[in-house]
């Protein structure tokens, strides 16, 4: 039996440039900056894939925005086993997420789809730990930070794994880490993931993401060289949107600008125009003149878009035009992927398809590698 738990506010802080969505104050600020949560959309993307292969099946879930609404919208049947204190339309908190997970588990779900980010998986893990058994779990990526290797590479991939689970009466599973970062520390560039739980996750290497790998200190010289390579390509009059990451932070350092540690900064002719920009601020900036996004590769996972840089939204990338990305990474990061493609997951399947193919990755001054890019969609069955 498939279970579903949705964190309704998951991901709301990403487009707002807030490096996370934890806490009511952060969520209110995100909304004030024009952001909205993507949890319902991302849940729908997963459930539609499941419904296409198993129409009409029952999903054990929570009421309203925590699951039942998305299940009904996808044409499936919700079995509601938990209602948050505020009712179907009420606000929810971490406690609701944990209690919903415990209820779904008690109702007999053997695979629980969890829509959110690392913090949501942490809360779900706490709820599942209360039961006599621990079902398999799979993250549907909808948060801002998703370092844990418990997520599918995309919502559609999560739906495909769930469909495979139903087909086979289960799948092989392996324990994977649930990691999370203190968001207040993260906003001050103290990125120290902590292990909170181990969960059994379906074994589908082609459809689940790897754990994020940090850049080793031994690669510091390669990072410096890659950053110099990008700066050598910068042209006057073009706004560069520097995404988060160690390599892009090195670009800011070499330019002499005080960039945000984990945000998106706008640089024009070597000057910082906007620090830690929101999606709306980026749209305003690129409306003033030509621009290009500078992104790096998440070590171990291979993501270019959709993990920690949601400010670079589909709307922003479409306005940037046919060649929106300037990709930079030390060559070792590419070698560590062992042939796996770079991934894009903007939430816009049509845009992701246009970004797929090959991209030139700047690895140093005058050096680059042509590397494959793929959408984070499920492979054909």
C-alpha cells in the first residue's frame, strides 16, 4: 500500500532567496517576496505518473493540503488517516508532519512518499520511529535543500518508483541517510549536515539521487582555476547571476564582491548589484539588459538546477534566452560522476527538455569539458 505525506509549505523559501522554508517567520517573509510553495504541484507530478499505471488505487494519506487534495486531483482515492488540528485548510507544522507519518504507517502503508525537503524527511523519520515497524520511504523533491540520498531525482521519477513498487509487490530497499542542516547557520555559510535517521529507500540508482559530496580541500587550486576561467569569459554590459556553491563563491571572491554564501547574486561589470536576490529581483534585473546565470555542479548528485538555486526559476531562465547557463566546476567533480549526466529539474518539463543535451563546463582558464545534461525524468520502462 502506498502512503503520502505532503509538507504544504515545502520549497516556499527557495524562490524568495531564503535558503530554506523552516519556521513561520521565514514562510511569511517568502510569501511577502512573492514566492509560493510548490509542494502541491510536485506531488501532482508524482501522483499522475502513478495514476497512469495504476488508475483508481487508494493512497493512505492526511487530510487536505497534507495529501488528500493532491490525491483526488490526480484521480486516485485518498484514505484519510490524519487530520491536522487546523482541519483540512488549516496551517500545519513539523508536529503535524510527524503525526501524519505515524498514522500512515499504522494504517499499513509499506512505501511512504514524502513531499518536501530534508527538513520534511527529518520530521517524517521522527514519526515513523514511533511505530512497531518502519516502512520504506521515498522523498519527492519539493524543498529548497535536498542533501539526503532519500529523494527521487524528480517527482515523475518518484511516481515511477511507486508504480514499480505496486507492480512488484515491493522492491529491494537499502538504508539511506536522512541529513539536515540548521537553516539559520546555513544562511551564514555554515553548511554542516547532520545525520538524523536512516530510512529504507527503494533501490533504483537510475531514479534516486546520491548524497551531496563536498569539494575536498585538496581541490582548492582547481576551484580557483575554474573561477578564473569564468571571469576570463565575462563581458562588459552583461549581468551575471552567480548561483550558490563553493566555485561560484570563489568567482565572487576573485571579483572582490561581497556575495551571499548560499544565494544568487547579480554582478554587472565587476560590481555587485543585488546580494541574495529573490526570483522577483532577478526578473527585474534581467529586464534591464542581457544576463546569464552562472551555476556549478552539486558534487555527487550532478544537479545544475533545482537543488538550492530555485531563484533561477523557469521564468527567469526563459527570459535569459537560448543559452542561459554558464556552467563551472573543477574537472574532478565531473570525473566523480562516472559518466552519469548532469541533471536539471526546474519544474517545467518543456524547459528542462530544451536544456538537455550537452553543455560546456568551464574547468579553468582556456579549458573546458563538453558534458551530457539530462532531465531528471524517469527512464522508459
